[in-house]
């Protein structure tokens, strides 16, 4: 009893301090980021492995890992040590000078791409994913002399001005993204909710045929029939659509798309910011689809969330010094020594690991457990996955009509830290995506164990049951 009273006093003090912090946040912090999607944001104190810990010490199993930026687990000792070594050796250097980590990291990424795609190219670094997308747009415009690009409905490429202009969500573009009519948005092959109401087993990639028809006549304003030249310079794709809901296209879709693009000299730009670095079981997600991109954009997990580095890999003809000379693009903190040192260690970690085997195996196990849940609960619609990029659509009892209310309820119950699976108070970190904001996009640590997958499914089922009761 005395011990319980001491714990209650401690929790009350923690809560009081948390309320004070939230008041300061409400007064002094911009709400322009995504923190205040939640009515009462969580304040976390510690992170380790696949878990976050709040100020009361409650353990939250994280199934989104900072939007797939922390693929290799929180507080990864090997990557943290690389950061510490670099801080003591050379923590800062203006990006107008060279250091060995930048050169070696660029070489490793370029050599990996050359081995995978049999194409020579170069790497240019930046800081955030949106900035790397901007750099890729410069490469496209410089090579093609065209401003227009194709992009997918449901695609997400960032929130800087140009990146938001090729992101289809009106919510991201309504205030700042309409500075140009840069993109034509094409339906993504979202087979569970086909734009054309077709069935995958009989559609013969009808959506791809509709895209091809845009080139048949000049009256679609895509192709100049006099010289057979397209007005569009590139097509921006995500191999697995991230914020759109971890949608996995049919295996042959991208090869068919690339054939059309090559016919009209349109570049294929592969945004790997969420799927890159082994999330799908392969180094790049696009490797699953038998195509060679002209440019790859990467970021997030390259530094496991430590001192971020992003960048692009582009084919030699697009980025050689003769066509993309010094000063073509620049960022003060691009290729900074801390980020490149961690990125280099990340590449070595990948080389030393068996992700090509372990990630598909864990993904198949996780997917099997989710499919068992779907059989028990009609509110779970589509369940799919590629490696450890997994999706669950939450629906009405018909298994199809989107149910955003239940999705929000489940996520908030997880964030409350009041789940009791296994006799211990826990929380669950989930990320919501999808066109109707009814999809849980699961991106756990690549080092997650089967026991933790079982725990994740148990916690999710508890939150689902409570959510169903709450929204009934």
C-alpha cells in the first residue's frame, strides 16, 4: 500500500510537469508540423530497440519507427558509436571541402546501384527528403528542358514548394503547392479500391492501358504529334506507395510503365525515401519490379534518424560534371561529416546483415498473423505486405467501406498507454495513411523478433476490440 502511494505521487508529479510542458508548447511552438494532429500529444523520454518510453516509464511498441527512418532500431549501438567517433574526430566541415566519409558513402551507394541495375551513376547529397526531391527536379529539368512531370494519385514526395506540387493530396498543396501546374496525376494501381472498378485477376492492367491512351492523340495535350515529343520530362513513382497506404502494385506494372516511358523519352524517377534501405527485403524497393530507374531519391533510414542525410543517385548522362557542373544545386549542411559517417556505417551494417533473408521471413510471419486477425474481425479489410512494409485497411463491417472513426480510435487507444496485454501496462505506436485515412501503415524495426510481432498483434487486437466498443 505504501509503495502504491509512492508510485501515485510520482505519477502525479510527472503529470504536472507534462502539463507545464504542454502549456509551453501551446504558447511557443509552431503548430505547423504534424505534432498536433493529436489533441494531446505524447511526450516521450527514452527510446531503445523497437520501443519508446514515456515520462512514466510506460513501454510503447513502435510499429512505424519514425516513418521508416529508424529501420535499424532506436539507440542502435553500432550506429551511435559511429556518430560518437565522428564527433570526436571531425564533427563539422563546410560542404565545399571533401572528407573521406562523403566519398566512401557515395561510392558504396553508386557501386550498389551499378551492381543492381548495371548502370553507372553518381550520388549527390542533401539533408531532407523534400530537398532531395527538389534536387531531382533540377536534374530532370536540366536534362529534358521540361517543367511538367507525371506523378501518382496518392503519392507523397514532400512539403517544400516544388515537392508538394508533385504530391497529389490537396491538403498538402492547398496553401503552398499551387504555384505551378507542374504535375499530371495518374491513378496508382490500387487494386483493392480500383479507380476503374476492375478486378485484378481479370483487368489485364487496365489502368496502365488508360495511361498509354494519353499518347494516342494530341488532343490529350500530352504529345506533340508533329515531332512525337512529349511535353512531360519525368514520371515520379514510389515502388510501394508510402503515405498513400503502403499500396503494393502488381508485379508486372512498373515494367509495363517503363516500356511506355522509354518510348517517349520520359525519365523514371524512383522515390525510395520510405522504402529504401531494406524495408522491403531488398536494398531498394524498386528492385522487386524488374525496371531500371533513371534517378533514385533516398533519405530517412540512411542515418537511422541520426543527423539526417538524403540524396539522389542519377545515371551518368544526367549528372556527369559536363552536364551538372559545380553549383548546380547546394545546401549548407549537405554531406555533413556526422551524417556521412553514420550513413557509411549503415551501409556496412547492411553488408554484414542478412536482411535479404530475415526481412521477407519476418514480413511473411507478421502478414500471416494479420490475416488471422482479418478472419476474426470483418472491420479489417485489405491486408498486404512486402517485406516489413505492411498495411491494414480498417473498414465498416462490410470489409470495404472506409472507417476513419474506428482507425482514429484504435490509434488513440494505442497512444494512451493503457493496453494491458501480458499483464503489463503498454502502449502501441501506429501510423495512419491511405486515401481515406483508414490504413495502418506498419514499418517496424528490421530487427524485430517473432515474439515482438506476436506482442504487436496482441496489442493491436486489444486496441481494436476497445475501438469497436467505443465507436459502436
